[in-house]
């Protein structure tokens, strides 16, 4: 970079700092009456200003992707404004409704956000898995016409406290991670305090152990030049031995404080004294503030050197929290805000005329034409839109399964995937599966036998080579379509997020399917929520679910996961009882995850199905007798919409039993038990409480807005159920999942399910214990519906 270009870049970095500061000040001024403050962004974003400016104005190419640390969002938005990717209206409405977001968001921000951040650590890990996805595509010959990108994360040093980062590092080392940079904004301050001493050396050791290159950017060019002066080596030793808290305190106090302390500790009436005496207080403060993360030339040199290879690199860039602002270095600056007089002083210092605070190039002391030429040549701007729109993959008219008289939905899932695996279709080739060390026990083994495990370099199955009999062919190769992960569920969901954004980030559509034990969804719930917030597209299969894995005890039994499926935005949740239902749902899911339409509600279901999303299948290992039936198109549509009548209630119905999932036999048996003593009993099969509930709430909102004829699927299902009829709902999960059914049309409701941790035993033992066996359902019918005692209810 030429000297002139470096001067322009430095001027733009100052402009970025001003715009970010003014955004925050303006946001607080507009919202102070509501008591809302934007503490946290002021100091933390300032420490990242130089790093992000170096990256976006000089280093990042269109094919590169960046995760920006959460509190650096004002800096990011300001940079995108200068590059023409962000509107002034959004800056002025920072933290306002539909304005620039507090944390960079793929789905909520208008500018070019690659990875959402906010839940700290997750955006960082996403860059690692995105790099693995890029390698997967390259190995398949997909995206060959596009240059390889580098996945970059700017993270705060306190973000390194998050365990998911270290889980991701381990996974990256297993898969031969490439093309990944993590830049640690090492300002040595967290939200509440100054961080402990010596963490940089521990970070360095960790990354080197995982095979990363480590570049420590501790001193800027000004400091390096001072170290070459007489007495400079002693100054370097003092700086590198100075405790974090002391360095922060002296930074906040300024040049006079630096002089006093250095004089006390180093004064020799010789070269060190002359080194200090040659500088004014302001110059001395500038020297001591000249850390590597605030020195453009040092950053550019390091980044440009790392571009010569594809190894993963961790840059540890020393910075000062609040750099360039009056609150720089103060330990309370995370929630600190500049006063009006401090902002006014900063405005004058940066030559911003009053009333011109928002002007795009105000205060940048270069010819506007030279600045525009510089911005026009920025590598990041050379492509245009960086979000791809890709064609959908055609889905077969039906997904076939080898029918068996009795089987579980988990077994059915494995058989469906195996049938897909037999095909040489583009659909089969685009599917990629992944699992956290439970591939076989979630019935993906047959699929993997057919499609193999993925690795960039081929690795033979030693058991097969040594001719040791084994059910599974565990061969790794670039042709494989399964990512075998370690046992960390956070990595599973972050990988699904990366795979599920491949169409948008890399321009190549994949159809990701992930499996895990249903109880352990909660271990990765933050990453699942993060994936959905980014609008990543995938199918996640939670199996086995509920207390059906009875012999394993409470540690392997899920209770709350149906409520997660009900509440999680961006995730359509299903819990089918039978395999024919599952095949229909899976076929729909592969189509649904590719949709990218408008958010208008479907006229029939009131659901936003055009938008698409991810899908959660809650499956069971419980073997059930499978119905021998041919489902009509209308029946299939009901299954997708969330429910259908297994037995339609008559006009004088006294009770309806509504069930979900593996308790189908108990519900069916219970209907038989009560049928002699209660009239016109109905049996409602609910395949998706989530979609029934979403349609119902959407219909209510539609009617509130004047669409008086809006009706949801569940309202149509219950329309002919008499008002005096009672509802009994049951599932192997939390009863609140279906407890809302009675509110749809005012029916008395009793909700059965599992509310407490299970224990070891048989399924019959635990179903009886929780009152979700046939007798428990029949007793609930007797209790809630008037009439004579039900003769088949056992009295204990």
C-alpha cells in the first residue's frame, strides 16, 4: 500500500470511529426518555475500529466472509455506510425499530452481514465450520468457478471464555481446517473487569497445539521505532511486564500519568530519560497507546503475509478498549457513555462541522475525488451482491420405505435414508449428513455405508482392510457425504448452520440432515437458536425421544423438547407416530428447507410456508404396529398441516383423545376402553403441535385485522366437535405441548404427559408411572367427561 493510500485509510478509520460514536450518542439521545442506553458498544467498538478498517478497506475480498464481534456493530455499520452498503436512515435509527442492529444480523440488517453474532462465541465458531463446508464443496467439484474465500472472525478476548470455541477448535483440527483467520481484539477488558494476566500466552499455546499459526501484534510501528532508540529496550521490557490493570489505568489518565510512572520505575538520568524527555505528554501518550491492534501498517503487514498460505491463523492484536475516546482504558467503560461535552470535544478534534455530523466524508482531510477513488478500488467492493440465490433441488414425488409390519420411526428414518442413498439422483448427491458420535445409534449407519464419510484425504477402514467382519463400512474419502463429529452437540448445530447457509454463502445448495439423541438438544440449544436466527436450512432428527428409552434412565429421556419445537422460530417441528407419516413429512421437509419466498400467510393454513425454514423431527425407538393404509392427497396434506382424524367424532361426541407420537397405541387402546361408556369418541392424531399452534395464533391475528373468515387447520379439525365434548391430550413429553387445544373452541381439556425426570424400567412401567398408558388416559376421560363409570377402568 502506498503512503498516500495509507494516509487515506488512516483518515477513513478516524471517520469510522466518529460515525460509530455519533450513532451511539444519537441512539441514546433519542431513547433517553424510555430509559434505554447503549452502554457496551461505545468502548468495545472503538477498540476494534482499526482492525475492521484494515480488513474491510484493504484486505477482505468478495469471496471472504467475516463474523464481526457483537459490540463492534457500530464500527461495522459505519464502514458499510462508507462503502455504500448501508443507508443513512439505518445509521440514524441505530437500535431503533428496523434500524441498524445492535449486533450484526444476516436476517435483520440491510448491509452485508455474513454471519450473525450476538450470542458470543457462536459467530466465531461458525467461521470454522463454514471453512469446512467450503472444503466439502470443493471436494465435490461444486462452486469450482468461484475463488476460495477465507473465513474470518473478529472476536473479543473475553469471548474466548466461551466453551464452544474450544469445542470447535478440536473439530477443526480433526478435519484439517484451512482458510480461517481469527483476529483476537486483545483489549484485556471484559464486561465487568480487566482480564487476568498472561492469557495471551495461553491462547498462543492453545492455538499452536491445534495446528494454527499464531501472530502476536503487540507493538505498533511507533513503539518499535522507540525501542530502537537508546533506552528503548528497557521501555519494551517495562511495557511487556506491566500488569493489565495498571496499563489500563495509565491509559485512561494520559500522558502526565505515563511520565510520572515511567520516571518512577525507569528514570536513570540517561537514555530512558532522554527518550521520554524528547516527547511531550501527548506524544508520550500516543507512543504508549500505539499497540499492534491500533497500528494500520502493522496490521496490514501481518494480514498480507498470512494471505500467502491457507493455514489457519490466529492474530492476537493488542488493543485498548475505548481507543480514541475519553473513556479509553477505564475499567468501567463497558457500560460507559460519552457525555454531551465529550462528544462535542471529539467532534471538534475530528474537524466535524456542527450540523454535518452524518455527512459521509465530513472531516476526512483529503480530496473527495481521491477518497472516492480509494473506496472504489477497495477489494471488498469488487463483486456486487455477495449473497447468492441458487436453484432448488428437485425432490422425488414420494420417499419410499421398505414397509414392515412393526417398526419404530427411528428405524423408518434409517430405511428412508437408505433408500435415498441407493439413488444416483442430484437430490441424493446434495444431501449431507452429520452426527455427534451417534451416527449408528440414530440409524444413519446404512446411509453412511452407501455414501461414505467425508474427509479431504482418503482414509481406509482398517477393520475392512484387515478383513475383520463389521456391519459398517467406515471409509473416509472426498466422495463421502457424512461429517462424523465428536460428541459436542454445540458443534453439531454450528455445523448444521454452516451447511444450511451454503446456498447463500457459497452459491451451492446442500440438504443437511443432522441426528442426535433428543434429550441432548438442550446441550446445543444456543447454537440451534443461532442457526435458526440466521435462517440456516436443515433437518435435525432428535431420537430416541421421551421416556421410551426407559432402561437408560432419566439422563437419556427428554421432557421439554416438544416445547422447544413449539417455540423455536424458524423451525417446523413434527412428531409422527407412524413411518408412512414420517415419509410424507420428510419429503415435505426437503422441499420446505429450500423455500425462500415472501412472508405472506398461506390462505388455507395461515402458515408462512413460502418463507421456508428448518425442520425438527422428534422420533422414537419404540416399535409400533404399522397401519396398512393408502393415504389420500388430502390425508397427506393434513399430516403436513399438523393433524388428522384417526377416528372422526360423531355429532354427540362426549370426548376426543388427541395424541402425539409414540403413545399412539395407548391412545388407540384407551379409545377402545371408553367407547362402550362414552358416545361418539374421537381420536385425533397430531403430527405437529407446532404447526397447529402457529396456524391458530396466525388466524386469531388475521381476524383481529379484519379477515373475519380466517380459519386455521386446527379450527377446522375441531369445528364439528360439540361444545360439551371434553378433550384429553397425551404425549411422551411435557403436557403443556397440547394443553392449549381446549382454548381453540372452548372445550374442557385434560393434558397428560411427562413433567418430571424418569427412571430406569420398561416403557410400560414408566408410561404407567406417568399416567400416559391406556388406563391413565381412560381415567382422565372418566374424570373430565360426565357419565357413568367406565367399566374397563381398573380401580387401584
